[in-house]
């Protein structure tokens, strides 16, 4: 983790060095302020001429002002550096997530990924402010202080060095021992609470309606109490450690005072310097005060880094073997996509077995079959959310794995059963499909999809996940996105599943008028307009039970004919 973070810091060497210099300068200014203040008080007790105190007074003012100014700029530079590192870490993590297969994504709950993207990354980016910078600054300040004290008296220098080591090394080791395991427990408890809230809050209204309020409250309290216990333990540990450090700091000052008094008596040190040395030693301990916290944070930070690494350890980028020529061919013309003996399984549960078919440019294909026959799995394979277990999928005769993932998906316009609508304006949700679309184009797409009533409300929101839209309206919204997207292959998964018959008829008519030369693949349970399809794939228990045109299958395929008659009876009521 530290190695990776240092790698990010190397990209900003100037800022990193400046931040360390400013952090060191802040403590040096503090030491100078305390030392000159002690000298000023001691010298003033001798009642010298006022002119003799001008230089000391100016030094006190200088260190007092410079400490505040340097501290301000140190915070500005350090946080600027931290946010730059945060940007790098988050960008790298998002790029890795974008390359992961859908199967991996679906194995994790939304709150788990949210925790990884927010809490874990923030813990890592704080490593500079709370771990690296305090350790480096402590080494510099303690070294400089011991060298200056060595010039005054070796015994004084080695005594203070010993207390530095106890305060900066042994106490942090005690803190690590006392807090061992709490970093993982803290992250796990925080993560579980966030996962719980992420999953529960969207459905809170329904849960209250089902009279599950007490059950939800009890579960929330359990998560909260576990997090409270570990945080209380950490707070107690921090309080104990800070108390020990404060005790050692005062011991360091007292030791310096005891060892400096004989030096004054033996005329090895001027009497007016006694307070300066003692207070200077006291203020130098500021450098080691935060080391215990740094060591405690180290476990939490490394645990967060390990969790992030676990998200990516078993997944390799799917774009590593891309072929530039294959990608260019996909972008330049409408591809012919072929399934060649493709098989797929979910955790040893076979869903597709040796499926073969072609999607020719400009063709219209329907996939029908009972629930669980593998229809939606074909879409997930087409979009490369999942990879086939056996066989291969090709575009222009080139294996799917050799085609750039982003370019492939830009050629597809997919409308699934679950349409996600962000809690943003209607305009922003539509611009996802075409960032350069004008308002006129957006309004036209809404009218074509049967959502003309939204054309005057482009700047309004419809709630998280489009909660203020009905299920059918959300499907129509997804259709309007497909109309805006540049994809030349339209893929619809149960487009009209939540629509009434009149709306469904209007949408299908609009679909045929806007299809033009695009390739169409439609999964449906309703056998409407099957005669307009160039081919129909009949799936049954993951196998291809038939392929052909509507009239051919109606007379030659018993599975299709039975499903068609049953569907027509349902539609007629």
C-alpha cells in the first residue's frame, strides 16, 4: 500500500517536497517561538536596556507570525497534494471497475462497492497526512534537535534522544498492540452499516407499510452498537496513548531542565539560556506527538488497501488483448455478429448449451422462450458483461475478446428490463445516451417513445431510480435513450413487459418507423409482430429448440406453435 502511495506521490515530487518542508518549518517555527520567548523572559528579568531586547522581541514576533503563515500554507499544499492523489486512486479504481465482467459486479452488493469507492479510498488518501508526513517530519525534527543539543552537552542530547525514542517508537508500538484488529473491525462494521443503509433506504416506505419498522430498527441498532463499541475502544486507546505521550513530553522538558541546571552552575551555559533550552525541548516533542495515531491509522489504511486490492485481485482487464483492426472495422460498418456453439453456466448451473446463430446487418431477430431458458443471458454475452464458458462469439469473424470493450458497447443500444434513472434532471439522464444532443433532439426522442408529456419538464427530476415514473414509463424512457444513442444494433429485453396493450402497440409502431437500417434483437414474451422478424430463435431449457421465420415455425415447430397459441389466448383475454 505504502509503495503504491509513494508511486502516486512521485508524480507530484514538487508538491510532496514542499509539503514536507512546510510541515517541518511549522514545528521549527514553534521551537523558535518557545525558545526566544523563554530567552526574552529570562533576559527581561535582568532589567537590560530596552534596545538590547529589540532583536529578541523581533525574533518572537517573527516566529509567532511565521508559524501561523507556514501552518496555513502547509495545510493548503498538503490537502492539494492529497486531493490530487485521491483523484489518481479513484480514477484508477473506476477504470478497473469498468473492465470487470458483470458476473463479478453482481456478486457484490451496491453498498459494498460504495464503501470501497468512498470509505476505503479516503482511508488510503489520508495515509499521507496521517502516516507518511508525520513520520518523516518527526525524523527530521528529532535529528536536528539532538544535533543542536549535542553542541550544548552530549549527555543532554542522548537523554532527550532516549525520550524521543520512547515517545516516538515504544508508545506507538504499544498503541498498535492495543488496537490490533480494530482497524479491520472498524472498516467491516462501517462497511456493513453502509451496505445495510444502501439496501434499506430505497425501500424504507414499503418496509414501513409492511410493518417491518421494529425489525429494521433492531438490525440498525445492532450494526450501530458494534461500530460504537470498536470506536469507543479506539477512543479509549487514543486517550491512554495521548496521556502517556503528554507525560513523556513533560518528562523530556523536566529532564532537560535537570541536566541544564548543572551546565549553568558550571558556566557551560548562560543562565538566560536555561528557559530557552527547556522550552525549546518541550516544543520539539510536537513532532512525535502524532506518531501513535499514525501507527494506529496504518493498520486501518493497510486494511482498506487490502480490501480494494481484493476487488481487483482475481480480475484482469478485458481490454488487454484488443485488436486495433477489429475495433476499427466494428466502428466503420455495421457488424455481423455470430454465436458459434456458445455455452454458459452460472456457478455450475448450465443456462445455455451450444447455441449458434447469426445477426446479419440490418436484420430483425426475436428470441422467445419460457422464463429461465437463457434469453437474457444472450444479451449479457452480446454486451460482454459475461464471457462464454465454451464456444465463441465473433464480430466480422473476429473473436469478441479481441475487440475493444468500449467500442463494442458504443455500437449497441440496449434496453433491459431494469432501467436505471439517476436522481438528476430528465435532460441529464437523456444526455447519457448522446452528450451532444440538442433540446430539440431530446424532445423528439421523448415524443417518439410516447413520453411527450415530459418534453416541457427537461429540467425536472423524477426521483432516485425514476420512482415518480411508472414501470412502463421507465421502459419508455429507456427507449428514448436508445433512440438518441448512436448504436447501430438495438437490443431490447422485454421492452413492453410493463405496458398496457395500447401503449405497447404505439411503441412497436414507433419502433418499426425508427428502426431504419439498424440491426434489431428483441427478447419478448408477447408474440406481437412476429411476422416482421427475419428470424425467430426458440429457446427451451438453454437449448435452441428452433430457428426460422414466423410462418415456418408456426407449422413446423411444436414448441413455438404451442407458445404462440397460449400467448394469443392471453392477449385476447
